[in-house]
C-alpha cells in the first residue's frame, strides 16, 4: 500500500494513490482534515488514480462540503481518466467539483 502524499510546500495538495480504496481511506481522512484546517484549503491530485473505491469517494464528497461550509477552496486540478470516469459514473462530479474544464491527464 502506497502512503498518500501531501505537497511539502503548502500542505494543501493531497495526492491520491493509484488504488484509492478502503485501506487508504483513514490516511486520506487525516490528510484532508489537516489540509482543510491547517493549510486553508484542499487540492486533490488524482492524476495517478487507476481505481477508486466508495469509501474514498465518500471522503472526497465530505471534504468538499466541509471546505465549502468554511469558505475554503477545494480543487481537483489533475485527474486520471479512470478517476474522472468513476466519479462521473457515480454522478458525483458536481458534489466534488469535478468540471469539464478539468481535463483528465493522459
């Protein structure tokens, strides 16, 4: 299992692992809380995601709602085709702020 990474300069960027599944969800939850509470916003790097599970999708929805409630930014500037397809198939794109402008990384 690969650990999730945060960008060392800002602490806002949370890089999702290739397989973002239940076993990575607790680590992700901690990093999302820190990014929101300490760094003042959340940036998700989903460029390496090959598969993503329901638990991680739920955390992303909750993190986006929390950031919105606090008036903090929540962005996904990089997403893999697998991530984008799964989010769209689950009809969660609006709930996590994934828009057509954020093209999947090839």
